[in-house]
């Protein structure tokens, strides 16, 4: 049985003070929980403060990105060494990184390797754009992204990855995929590719989230799907009560 995993990607929102207030409100709204993993991913400047606000909490902490090198002349970048011990998770290859900041499959692959070198648990994002979706290219494209990202990743490492299937056209649009479609892409394409690269057992072990306009009122539709193991939530994770409601919907629909 895969344990569900709900992560909140706060993107470029919230000052340090606002981040601390948000995570405190979220802790309170959620209360004690068991049966799923939960994490928040604030912007870099807020990581340390949010870590502090999460003392004695089961809620994990993630970064939204990192460079693959340990240190060096990379102005403006943050390294895996800097995140080690501070974060549990790191989001890698989010579509906004890929489309707005030119991240390639090769860079995503290097970041994945770096995450394992430094004991960070990666959340690998994949997903097609609207044009590819309309052209019937989703399976080939998403399968290709998974394949490229996992180049040289051992089976032991692959088992620890969370993959987030986030169709780009569903991100921030209020138009999510249907639970059925997301379930099919995750089951056939994401797990299918994992089975191909490794084996069936591994494909059934890896947690795969859905992301893209997940809200309290549609969370149950996704969480009740057999192939979907949680969500990577953007906008709705910025409101403590909404994000707590999504976690609760997850626990009630497994
Ligand atoms: P929204 O939930 O705002 O659509 O964002 C999804 C996302 O990109 C999470 O990484």
C-alpha cells in the first residue's frame, strides 16, 4: 500500500513573516494526522523560519528548486548542500522551471542525482502542455520526461522518488484534469514507463501525485482514484483551511 502524500508548492508567494503565519495556521487547521505524508514548500528565504515553526510537527518541509552543483560561481542559485538538513524534500523539474527558466531534461536529471547525493527526497514534476494534449502526444511526452529524468538513477533511488503528474494546462487555470484522465495517465504512462525502466514491483511502489487546480471541492475526485497517491497543490496551499481540507479529503477517500 502506498501512503498518500500531499505537498503544497507555495511558489513565489509569501514573505518570511507571512510564511511563518501560514504554516502556523495550517498546523492548527490540520491538527494531528496520520495515514498520509504532508509537506509545505515555501520560497527559499522562508525555509529556515518555517522549519522552526514546524518543530515537533509531522509536516515535512520542501524546497521548490535547487542547482545540481555543490558550490561554485553560480550567482543566485541554491545548492543541495545548502538544503541538506534544512529540507526533507525538493521539487525538481516543475513546469514553471522548465518553461520560464529553460530547465532541460538533462538539467532535471542532474538535479535528481544531486538530490540523492545529499539525502533530499525529490518530487519530480512531469506534464504536457495544451498543444501536446490536443495533439494526442501526452503519453509519448510524459513517458519521455520520466525516462529522461531517471537516466542513471538506480532502482533503490527510484523507489524513493515522488512523481507529480501536472498537466501544464491545468496549473493555475481552475480547469483540472478529470480524475479519470489523470488516473489513466498516471497508471498507464507514468507507472508504465517505470515498469519498463525497472520492473512492475517498483512501478507499483513509487508514489505519484496529481497536480493542477486541486481544490477542497475536487480533491476527493482525485484521491479516490486507485493510481493517484496524493497531490501537489499550488494556489489552494496558500490558504491554511483549504490546504487542511485537501489533506482531510485525502484521508477520507483512501
Ligand atoms: P495550482 O494548484 O495553483 O494549479 O498549481 C499546481 C502546481 O503547479 C503545483 O506545483
